[in-house]
């Protein structure tokens, strides 16, 4: 039978831990490498509902993008959500693996998938941080081309491609042609997108001054939501694991959708 | 003739510098206390367009909420917006005063005004940081009551009262009754609103994990936009200055509106 | 039924968390305040054998002196003992409470008990850190009198009273009369014992230079072992809890003895 | 027409910013690269009198050795000299460039010029920090030979060559033969001069203990004044700029002399 | 016979260690409290020549203003002056006491003596740091009045009163009336003198920018030399000790004069 | 005549200072390189009794393993042992050289000697930190083989070989075959011994939790005492110096034995 250790080894090939940011916490965060695995639940976040879903379905492993433990913990009690999640997982013998910023940066990770979903052509890594052993660049942001079009049209394309309920944006006063993408909160990388010559940047969790900076710099800045820019990688993870481990059942969480609404 | 120093003294009474956060930079940031004043332009931000508007109108002073210099500067060149603004102001002899977190916290400041605009009753300071010399509490957040109503209805009220183009929110699963407000980016004060017993929190610049935290904590969290939650104080500033200095012309910037759009 | 929360409240009275050292981690470290309790296992350390003993006996709570989590943890896996202990406890629904340096310092804690066991008279706190609400001094070390006797004789008394297999010591060249005690590793408090006028100090985990310092300072220094100087408090904890909660079964760990041998 | 950017590029060749100390602030500190330039005022310091002199003469640029902004500034008001200078410059559209420790260290900078003025032969860099693209050493101090002579005679030579009103010195008990020079406050580099085998060190702003250190180390230490050891570079800067930009008028400040007097 | 401990106790009354700056090192730096004392050598600095003078004269104690050990030492070898001094002192059984910034600040210390020597009237402490048990203010600087006079005249007075070979100064453009004094390197306290309303400040080790700051602030700044502004306290120390311990011989060092010359 | 400098040069070849830990203080700590040497006293520690022994014997140099000055000192008085030792040495003109962690790590240093004394075969450096100019590995710990034997038997061997009065140990549940050694307090290197595949580790100053860690990790851990694991190097030092400098008398301290007793 496949083990948690086998899945971890596979994920470490897809998204090597050496590609993570220094402050991040990735890999096997709860459980045991020796644990046998027949069912894996994949989700963007290891929220309580996801842990319970895994328990009810009988999964021995959850694989998520965001880490269950981010700041090191001094206690594991039911006073907070992280404690309740760890208790549920340990009680049911469920392990938890996370691939976070290493998956953001990996050649075939979050941002590659986001670029593909937006149908960018000639996808490249912006400011590569290195090359992997297959000679592929890796790094945080991606950029690529679209047929030149007005911002209005591209907004519709993003909303449909990512399934967003709404978008927030500022116009940089230019048509859309060269697009940078960064799933999750990449607003502080705005200058990287500008320096790479992009006219448009799709990311999320944009703050007030970042919208104004974009306007001053003349770049279209689109906040498509943290969930909708990162969740596509969940499908990728599920597909990759299912392909590599055909005898294991892999399911994407049905409980975990975005909580954020627009009015 | 009234001077910049007179206006500064007046604003320091309205929003004493001692009420500012430790990291903030408030007061007279450009110009001269001795400068005579006949025209004052008031705006939320000291952006380039605002500085030019002041120059064209012939103002000797701009009063803003956000500080023109936040991180200390090592040069003043036209390579960046702060440098261009300082050059414009110095070239035209215009002074600049800012009242930022001291105005957020002041008894009659940003958050008091926001609470009033949302028609909260029985407005109180959450976690007062002190009392002023009139015995009034001061501190960052405010809270108050509304007639119990479904979240949906309150969303409409917020949108209309603040003139927002759109809202982002998460439901905490409760009707709206006791509301906390914090203009600008107060997402990290979420727990203060919860501990104060509020069922709803109106602020801006909310990040992904803060929406989820709100859902887990069972509190309605509404992101009404940084501009729309803070800009009401501009009217208050203009009115107060005009009342105190009847011989001075006070104008609210016509150039400065929100850059953020919804789609 | 009594709950973990009830026991925690009781222990916090016996050894208030405010008496702990700044770097320490005490209180409810694993589990749930709401957990019902019928059986409590008490031990010096929350080692794996102790957790298993609790599981086998059916305890819902373990109470220990040393904290299960000392350095905050970034993962909970079976790769290390702390992870295995947490997994065992969560799997069985067992909570864990620790009272560490707060119990060392409490008026009726580790060091008071150690002084009593050594039959010191006129027991006092050395360098009290405060007084509790009953007006009793609290602090780390205790001191008291014995009938003046040669060091050799006192060594035999310590060995027998604490049940040590062996002792390490250095002679300060004086008979034993005024004795300081500090359970566990208190070697760095040597000067406090000297300044308090003691001729003899009983503690553990003494390092080479501390033995030499004692000789130079003319104080008898006795290393009676970390386990044997602290374990007496386990009996005290068990008795106190049993008295306060007569309907709960309280057992002292039978698995946890000292691992250290002399040759 | 030449621009400020052209002059900056030229000065960056003469004294590359990469040669500056880590803590220093050099380059274009006020103004605009695009500014056209017909008149340049050169001075050791950008004091208020110098800025006014530039304004009266109609200069579009001042070039100084000491930086106008050293510690980053949080406000630009007429309460202090730096603020008044910036206001004057911005009001008149005058840019300000500074070449400080990069000019000290440059192959043809402050200390080279100082060594030449003292007629040292065989001038070398003490402890070179690198070589420039022409293969020339660069670094802080210079050393060279003079005809062996008594200290008394060399003092007269220094006073005359640099135009000092007075000198302060300590005798190291040796005749003058091998001389180290460091314009400005280089007293903390005393050991470098000693290790390089020099018998005499000419610099400025020497403190009490440095005079005693020199005596104990047996090296003649001469404080020839900060102004008089650095001001010679002003002539060099003026000459170099005038040669490179013949169509620009270059003037050395007539207002800026040393303020320090001897009695 | 009097002991080093007796002298230390006396000096600690004159200049309590609690009045020292946080970074300073004062008190008994070499030797033994139990050492009997018949001869004491007093000097501004514990230089090698002073230690040898003490040894030749047969002193058992040197008392100096500047500390023999300032930065803690990792070795005591003849490779440097501090090591050689300690070796000389230990070889001859000579103790060393220093009273540094505590003596600067003491009510009857360095700066009081300096003010008296300059014949200031109505001497007061600038910015007192506290009051001693006799109710006297203590702190770093002193100020007092002189008959209003031109700067030129006051310079002559200072030179004569302190026995300086030369002075360095900048004129603040005002006659001398209210004078601040700070023996040794007090240039960084310039603003304190200005805020206290003084028109003239006498201190030493002034740096280039401090002379310019004084000119800009309109205060006369006189550098009368570190030795000549502090050495007067040596006489005071010798007198005080001789008076308190009539049976002890007290001598002021004959070897220690200023090394600094003017040309 | 040989000098202290000659001995220092020789010892620096045996144990190069570059092999020391960053926090350590080694080399000539007291005295003079120029001092002539006819008698050298060698000891593990530079305690007061050792300094007096050197003085009485007429030695001009002591060579020790532990440094006389570890934390830099701010005074040299008879209030503490370090001060008294320095005074004794300086009074008698005795120099002091120490070779501490550089001697621990040297190819022929403390731990090599310890391994030889325990008759380990095939001695290797665990985790070498480098190779010296003879191509030999150097680093902290050593490991080697013994004939497989029960722990009990090996304990007897250690006790006899090192002359220990007693041992403290924990069993890892394995026979002894591959042994790691680290003289002095090397308990924090336990994982290095485990990772190198050793079943037994001989060191000293083991703390409570380290004994438990060893048991959990399944490695026999023997605390043979700081003195007894390091003192063998004293003989080595004496032999090496005597061989290299046949005209110098070298003596091992007769006063310095272990102060620690077992009961």
C-alpha cells in the first residue's frame, strides 16, 4: 500500500521544499510517513470543515496549499481553529501535507496554472530564482501575452475563466497585451510586473495604496480574489496525485468554496 | 492674517499629535508656520493631482488625512510621486499639514464621523486609549447600535450611506445589531470588535485570512473600501476649519475621488 | 462531572501562571477545557511511556511538572517524541496540563516540598519575587536549618530522604547548618544561596565550573539529581487534586522512574 | 542643452557611487535629471548661504562634497537648515548633487588631491578597497614621500599649502618622511597609517584620545582642519566639470569659507 | 592605616557611581580594597608614564578621571598600553580607582570646578538629572553669568584661566554673557546649551559640523581642549583626598601634561 | 633563551587558533611574548592554586586548557578569582597561554587523546570541520571501535582508563561497539554521535533531558566527568612541549585534581 511518505516524496518532486520562502512552513505538518493511504482529500485550506470532511470520507491524508501550522504553536487545544483541526486529524489518524510557497514558485505550480487558465501565451517566469534539475525556470510570478484588447474585455475574461463573483481593479490607462499573474496576495510584487514590461497584473488582496501606485505607474491592476487565483492549483494537485498513484482515491474538497461575497 | 501655525494649532486641538500611533508622521510636513493663509485645500491624500489643484487654485496650505512623507526620505527628486509633490509645494510656497492616526483616534475624528454617517446610536469608543482634557474617550474603533436587521439590508444601507460602488463581505451568520467601525485598514483589529460583543464590523482592505477568521468567529465583516470609509472626515475637517477661520476660504479637493472600480 | 477546566482552575490557584518564568509554557497544553474527567495520571514528565500509561488506564487528563511543548512546534509528526505524545493524547481524547516554573516558585510547590522532605526547619523563601494573596512569599529557592552536622552525615540524609542511587558533591569545607534547596537545574542560582548565608546547597545538573565555583566560595554543593529533587512534588500534586476532587481517581505514574544510573 | 542627468553621469564616472561607504547618501539628492543646466555652483557644503548664492547667481545646479540630506528626513519645514535649503532649491528649480565618500575614495578624488597639494611623491592608496575599470586602486587614505625633514618644518609646509589659519598636532618623535593623508575626519584610521609604515598622518577632527594614541604609537599626527583638508577637491570638481562641459558656467562658491578660528 | 577601600568609599561619596553614564566603567578597576595606602598619585589619565611615576614614587594607589579599562579586555599583555599599565600596577601592588562621568556630573565635580575656574557667577546645573541627598542638583553641564563682554575678551580669559596653549572657536555673533561649560567632549550637548539660553559654550573635541551648527544657531562655541577643561578636577581630587586623609601623602602627577600642540 | 613567543608559536602549530570556536578566547592571555622561559607549569585550569604553584616553583609561564579570561573583564581586583590570578601572574612576571577549543578540535588534541586512552581502534573525526596542512581531519568529536561488549563491562573500562571515582550513565539498550567521545561538556552534540552510527557516547556534564534523549534515541550515554575526560591532554601538552624545548623544564601541576566527589 502507498504511504504518506510516498505521497510526500512525490509532492516534493513537484514542488521542492527548497523553493519555499524562508518564512514558510511546508511538508508533512501532521501525522506519519508510515501511514498507509487509500483516500486523499485535496483543498486550498486545511480549515475545520475540510478536516471533518476528510474524517467523514475516511481519508488518511489531506493535501492543502496553505499550511495548517504557520506560526509555531505552544498548545493544541480546542480554543482555536488550528488546535481543533490538529485534534480532529490526530483523533482519526489523518496526516496533513502542505505545499505552499514552494508550489507557488514551482515550474508547474500555482502561478503556471493560473497563467494557463487565463490563456496567456508564451508564458515565462518573471525574475527567476533558479532553474530546477530539468533546466526549467522557477520563481514567484509568471507573465504572458494576450491578443491586445481593452481592459473591460479582459476583466470579463478573467471573471469567467476563474469563476469570480466579482473583481476589483484600477485602470492604468492602457489596453491589455502583456499580463503578469501572481495567485494570492502578490500586491507587493507590483514593481516586478512593471519592470518586466507588463501592462496588466492579476493578483489579489490589493490594498488601497497599491491601487493608487498602479494608477501612478500606469499599469492595470486586477484583484481577482485570493481563492479564485489560487484554487485552480487544487485541481492540478488532485490530477497529478491521481495519475501518479492510480490505486489511491483522490477527491477535491466539496465543502471548501470562497467565503467572500460581493454586494 | 491667519498663518499656517494658527491652523496647525487648531488641528492639534482637534486631533492632538499625542493620540497618533508610534510609527506615524503627522503635523506640519512641508512649509512654514509663519506662512500667511487665505486658501486651504482639504483632501484625503496629498497625491500629485491634489498638489497641482492647490497650486492652480492658489492655496497656501493643503490639509490631508494621509501623510505626504511616511517613510523618511533620502532625496527629493522627480523620480517618484512624493518627490514631485514636495517640489510642487515648495515651488509654490504651499505648506502641508497631515492629521492621520491622531485623527482616526480623536473623539471627533474619522471613526466618530464614520459611525455617525452609518447612523449608529449610542456610539462608544472600543478599548479607549485615554480620555482627553474634556473627559471624552479616544481610541481607534467605534461601535454603536442599529435596529436589528438582516445583513443584506445593512449592506444596502452601508453602500448608500458611504456612496460605495461595491462592497466585499463575509456573513457571520447573524443579524446586524451591534456594529463596530474602523475607517481604513483595520482588519487586524477584528478580535477587538468580537470581544466588544459586536456582530458586525465595517472597515476596509480586508485580506483573505481575515474574511475566514470572521466567518469562524461568527461576525459579519464588511469591506466598504479605504476611500469610502475615511473620506467622510474630509468634510468634517473642511467644516471645522471654515468655522474656526471664517476669513479663510476652505475647499474640498474636486480632483480626488477613489480610483478603485468593481466589475 | 468535573472537567479539565475545573482541574486547571484548581491548579492555577495552587501554582498561579503569573509565578512562571517569562520563557516558560504552562497551563492547558493539549486538549479541551470542556472535557469531562474521571481519571487523572500525575507524573514528573509527559514522556511517551506516560502518555501510553494514561491511555491504557483510561485517564482523560495527565498533569505533569515539565511541559509537553516547550519550544513552539511547527509540525506534529511521529518523527519525534513530542509529536508522538501529542498524537497519542489527541487520539485518545486526553488533555495535558503542566505546572512548571510556577509550581517551582509557588508557596506550596516543588521547592517547599523538597525542603520539607529534607526536614529543614524555619523554611524561608530566598529572594522572594512577591507575595501571594494570602500574604505568603513565593520565589525559586528555599532555605532552612538543620542540626549542625558534618557534610558526610548530611549526604547520607539527602540520599535516603530523596531515594537517590548516588550523589555528586563538592565540599565547601564547612559543616552543614543552613541549607538552600532548588529542585531541578538551579546551579546558576549558586550566588543567591551564598548571599543568603547558606553553607550548603542541594540542587541538580551541576556543571564542572559550578562545582569549582562552590569550592572557591566555600559552600557545600550537592547534586542530588534532577528527578529526585523534583519528583516529590508529584505526590503533592496527586494528594492536592485527590483532596479537592474526591470523585476523581488520581494515580501517580508507575512507569516513570529515573533513567540515570551511577557506576 | 546639457542636463542635470548629464552632469550626474559625468560625476558618477569620476566618483562611482559604488565606491561610497555603506552609510552614506550620494548622487542626485534634490531636483530633476531632466533639468537643463547653464550654471553650476560648486562648494564643499550645501549650507543655506550656498543655496542662496546659487539662487542669486541663477544656477540650476549645485555640486557639493557633503550631502544635503544625510539622515533621512520626515519633514521639510523652515524650522531647520536642511528644510530651508530644500525649500530654496525647490522654489528656484535648482538641483543638488553630492559626491561624498565616493569622492574621498575615488582614484582622482579628495585624498589624491590632498596628497598632491602637499607635494607628496610616489602617491599610493593605503589598503585599496578595489581597482576601477582603468585598473587604478581606490580607497580612503593616500600616502607618499617627502624629503626627510623635522616635524616643525613640515607643519609650516602643511599650513601654507592648505592655507590653514592654525594647526593642532602631536609629535610622534620622528622626522617626517612617509606621510599618510585623509581629508576630513579620518582619526579612526590612525592604525592603518601606522601599519602602512607612515611616520606622519595629516587629517582633521582629531579627538583627545587619538592624539595620545598617536604619541604612544610614535606617529606625528596633524589636525589641519576639516575644511582645509577637503576644500581643495572643490577646485578639482570645478575644473573637471568645466573641462567636460565647456558650454556650462562653473563657479566656486565665494560665500563658503571655514567658520573655525584659532586664538 | 587607611586602605584603598577607605579612599574608594570617600570618592563614592564625592562622586556616587549612580551618577555615571550607563556605558561607563568607574570605581576600583585594579587592585584590592584591603591594600594599605600611604601615597596616592592623582592624574587625569592612567597612562603608562603615570603608572611608572606611581611605581617610582612608591604610591599604593592612583586616582584618575579617565578609566584604565574602558572596553572590557580579553587579554593583558604588553602588546598594548592598557595591558602594560595593568602589568605595572599589579607588579608593584598598586591599585587604581577612577571617577569618570560620575565626577563630571557630581555637584562638586569636573564641571562645577570648570565653571568656578572661569569665574562664572550664579552657577547652575543645566538639565539636572537628579538631586543628591543634600538636595543639590547634579548633571552634566553647568552654566553661569559673566559681565557682558566681547567674545575676543572672553577668549583671552578662558585661555589664561585654563592655561591653554591655543583655542579653536566659532563666533555666534553675540557678546558673551551667559556661559555653558562641559569639560571634555560635550559637543553633542550643544542644543542643551542653546535651549538653556546660553550665548557661549566652552567644551572640547568639537567636530566640523558642530562648529557650523553653532554658527547657524547663533552661539559662540569654544574648544578649549579636552585636557585643559578637565584637568582642573585633578587639583580638586587631590585637595579633597588630602583633606579627608591627612596622614596620606597625595601628589598630582608631574609627568602628565597635555600632548597636544598648536602651530 | 626560549621565550613565551616561541612556546606560543609551537602551540599554535599544535592547535591553530583558527580551529577554535567563534566564542572562545585562546592564545597569550597574560604576559609578554618577549619573556624568557626556563620553567613551564601545565594544568587543565588556571585556578588560583595553580597560579600560586607556578609562582612558588618559579615558572615564567603556565599553559592551560581552559582560558583564564573567558568573558572580557572590566576590572582586575581581588574580589574574584580571575582578578586574583591575574594579579599573582603579573606580580611574578608569569605569562599565561591557553589552548581551549582549538585543542579540542586539533588532529592531535583533547579528543584524539581521549579516544586513544579508551583504546578505541580506527579513530576518526565525526563531522570534520576541515583538514589541516598535513591533510589531517580536525573537528570536535572522535569515534572508534571496541570489541563488542556489554555496557557494564565498558563502564568498568572507562572508569579505570580515565581514573574516575564514579560515572553517571543511561543505557541505550545496546552492547558497546562503536564509541563516540567528546571531552568536557559535549552533551549537546548527542545527535552527531547518533547520526554517525555510534552506540555509545562518552562525555561529561550531561543534563537531565540529555539522559532521557539518549534513552529515547537508543544510545548509551556515559558522563565520565569534565576533569577526567579532558585532563589527559595535560600530559600530552607537557610531553609535546618538553620534546620540542628540551632545555625548558616542564611540570604538570601537582595541585590540580578534580574537586568533584561521588557518594
